């Protein structure tokens, strides 16, 4: 290896370690009940998983799917690989069936398009749609995958202060309409690190006033919010007003991949121009069959959504009582420690008490806001959650500067 490069790369790793930001990959064996077993045999309650509805650790859901697959003639359900991109020979009927199910659920004359991951979706949509001369205005805390997609586009772009629609209006005023110019407003619905919700009603009003295109990433809301688990836009009655809605299968829906709900013309354009769709092997048919199974299940999983809401409400109430600070309104609940090492110390103490809550540090969050991010799930025991909050509060007070 090039000696100079090796030296520089080692220095970067040493710098991360010195700042309390060095990460590593740990083997974790998933177990029922939202628990994991570590390589050294420790059993931990997993507060880092996005399996919000508990479908990923529900053996009955998996057994029902396997029984359904076993009842089909061999070969009719596809296989374990697509072996090609979708535009070559990898567009299996299982993918079309899944897209049809999603389109039917969202309605409003929209189509669905499936991608290999949420990152593939966000990396490719804006570079395909936004052209030179266009303007993209994104929430300051929009996910890294959205920002990467924005940077790959040829459009001018700026970020408005998090959730600040007045600032968004000011930026729109600084970019008045011009012939051929399109304006895109980009946001998450439930923000992945803060757990707060975008002001979707206000954003819809603004997009109408400025004839803008509204893109909403519902990754952390699909399966969880709305009467059918279609996300925050469904809950707010705004499905018809979101121009491009992105969802993921890898969180509450316990699978892998992502989708966009768009107008038919937009779907055709993405199929023909979206590099992260065109130049990648399609998802395996067996994965698509599982996703269709679990998506259909989640449409009716209201009992799980109610239990998740109850668990999240309990956790937020307890946290607010202990910290004296109001918590957000979702199932993602942050506890900001501030300094990187403070978050590392808090996470390590909780791990020693049987809870897996990895520290979240820059660049995932802004400097000075290192935190623990508690992902609450439907199947968690309320007593465990209440005990966890009390313990976290005690540890944080003990380690306060």
C-alpha cells in the first residue's frame, strides 16, 4: 500500500479515537422480544433497532410467510437472486405485484417504484428530476442520503433552519420564479435523530403558494403513523398533496428496500434516468415476496400501532418528568448528552445494566449534540421502558459536568 496514504488514513482513525468518535462493527444475535445477544454472551434490550412494530422478531409472521411460500409450486415464487438490473432481466413479477399493492394503498392515481434501499432512492431521485437552474430547499436536518442526492444534482440548493417555515419562505423569496425554474422542498416527516415531526400542513401551503415540488421522506413513519400505516402524510390527510413520497421497507416493515409514490410520468422518467435504479442488480424475488407479505400485514396492524404509541408516550412522559424538558411526539426519543465522550459513557453504563443504546455522535448529529437515541418498539415491556428512563436519568446526573 502507498506509505503516505497508509499514514494519513491511520492518522484519521487516531483522530477519531481521540475525539471519542471511533466506531466499530459488533456481532449481535437477534432474539425474540427485542433483545440481542452479544459476542460475549450478554443479553440486552435493543433500543437501537428500527423494528418499530415488532414484525422482525415475530416468529408467527415469519412462519405464516414461509408456509405460504411452501404451498406454492417450486419455481413460481422466484428465487434468491434477480441476477440482473430491472431494465435488463431482473424485473420479476413479484416486484410488479409489490408496486401494485403499494400504489393501491396510497391511491390518488399514483404509481409506486421500488428501490434496493432508502439510500438508493434518495441518492437517485433528485439528480434525475432537478436540473441546472432549478432550486432545492431542504430542511437543515434532512437525512444524509437526501443531502448526498441533492449534491449530485445540478441544481442550486440551500438548507432552511430545522422546521422553520418562516426561514423557508425567506429563501423562496430570495429565489423568485423564473422561466423554466423548478423549486423543490425536501424534508423528512419524522426526523431520524431528533424524532420530531415536520410541519407538513405548513409545507403544503407553502408549496402551493410557490408552485413548488414537495418531497417527503417517510422512512421513520411508514408502518407507524396513519390509519393504515402509510405515514405522517396519511395521518395529516395530505397524501394527495405530497408530490414525491419516499418510504422504506427496512424499518417498521421488517424487510429491505424502499419505494417512492409518484405520478406515472415521474415514474417513467425515473425508470429512464435514475442511475441508482438503472445500474444495480434488482432485489431478490423472495425478498420482494416477503416485503409484499409484511406490507399487506402492516396495513391492518392497528393494534401494534396503538401499543407503539402507548409505549412511546410512556417513555416520553417519564423522560420529561426526569429531565424537566418536554420530549418530542414520536417513537424516536433523543437524550442529548452534549459532549461526545459523555454520550459514550452514558451508553456504556446502560449497556452494563442490560440496555443497548449506542451513542450517536457527529457527523450523524451536529457537534455538541452527541446523544442517545432511543427507538421505542411496540413489543417492549412498559416496565422495562420506565426502568430504563429512570436509570438513564440517574446516570446522566452522576456524569453531569
